[in-house]
């Protein structure tokens, strides 16, 4: 099928792109984990938020935060295909994902980078890091139990900072997109993570205006453990972020 499509004049490339999109998308939604496992197995990727100007915006914010606060160890739950990580400047990084294929892709891409390692979420064994990341993940956790488990792990594994990049609304399930459920996650944190304080909220430089390839509903939310008090930059200045 694919070889035949390639030979068709003019329309061939268009049909090939359609074929790839259909192949990459799971045939039916069963649960959050299976959706992403199947998507990567079918040749899918982490989505438009990990590419182009959206990826550049995320990398700029995260690299600056890591540099300004002298962060040495970073973990991420939901590393995806690794494309976002290509832009990262992290001293030490461990990425976790539910997809074996995604983990394999990341290991292959960064095989020569000893500062980075990748594992399945099921292999997480209580490790901790100064900074823990959740980028474009929360609204893909459809089941309440999956969301709750993820959030508890996210905050339990962080020593100083948790940075979440996500939408924060209570509109719920997205029509026609069974893999998307908008949640007001800040309410959950207020109740279930009382030792953490929101110290920075940075709106997206490219807000959503109808096209997910050029804009996003996600913003940055930085939480810090209250015991750490005010933020201290690598230059020794004590500061509040907003």
C-alpha cells in the first residue's frame, strides 16, 4: 500500500501523509496508558507541543530555570519520543514513560549521552530529584485513578521543585478526542500537596487560537516545597518569582 501510494503523481505525497496519520493513531480508545503505548508502536510521536516553536518556548523556560537555580538532577514523568529533550541543557536527567517504544527511542537517540537515562514508569523505585517535570501529560490522564497516582508520584519524587506544563481548567472530556480530559489540577494540589507552594506561573508565549500546531492551552506552573522558603538563584539573590 505505502509503496503504491508513493508512485502516484501529485496526490501521492498527500495520501502518504494521511496514511501515516491513520497508522499512528490507535484504532479505539481503551485507557490512557494503552493509547500511548499503541500510538508509539504505530509510529506516532509526542505531538506538536514537542516540536517547532512550542518546543523552543518550553526549552527556553526550563533551561533558564535549571541554570538560574543551579539544579543538578532532573526527572521527568512522560519523556515521550525525546524530541523535546534535544533542546534541553540538563546536568543529569532521568526520563520515565509508560511506552516501551518511547523509552527505546530515547535510549537510541541519547546513547552517547551519559548524563541521560530512560526507564519505564513501572520501573520507578522511589528515586528523587531536585526538579521533577510533567510536560503536556496531565490532560492525557483520563482515568481519575491514573491522574491521582501520577500526581502523588510527581510530588513525592521531588526535593525542591515540580514544574508542570499543562492546561488548568475543569472543562473535562474533550469532544471527539477521547485521549484528552482537561483538569483543574491546581485544586488537587491545594488539597493533596499542602507542603507545596505555587511560586511561578508563566503564560504560554503561543496561546491556543484554534490550531494545535501553532498554539497551546498549556502554561508553566512551578511549585516549590514550603520548607525551602524563598527562591535562591545561583547568584545568591533571594527572590520571589512572581
